[in-house]
């Protein structure tokens, strides 16, 4: 059963072309941008000493072709990243 926001993939009226590709949208460019952003993020995290071996990244695109990056982080890595962001915010005098 699909939600109202998702196409009925098993329905007789489903046409993949209506949901997967829109002519003129740069999906590959968006995906490449997300792939590059993932590499930059992982490199930056490694540079500050965060173990990235358990991080998974997946490049994707939005319907308008904008690159998206999906991350999976262990809770411990998320806490390290949160601490890093708080330290950076404090140094930039933007802490709440």
C-alpha cells in the first residue's frame, strides 16, 4: 500500500517516465554534485579526526535535479559531529 504522496507502483496507470525522469532536468549533474559533496564531507571529517569507516553516503537527486546526499551515521559519530559543530559555532560567536 502506498501513501498519498507515492505513486502506486503496482497500479495499471503507473508510468515510470512520469515519476523518474523529466526532460531537460540535469539529474546526472545533480548526482555528480552530491557525489563530490560526499567526498568533501568525508575528507573534512577525517581531517578533524572523526572515524568515517562506519559512515555511509548515497548520492541522489531531487525531482528538480538538485543533488542530494543521504548519510547514515552511527550515534557516536553523530555526537562527535555535533560537538564539532558546537565548537565551530562558538568560535564564530554564533552559539545560542
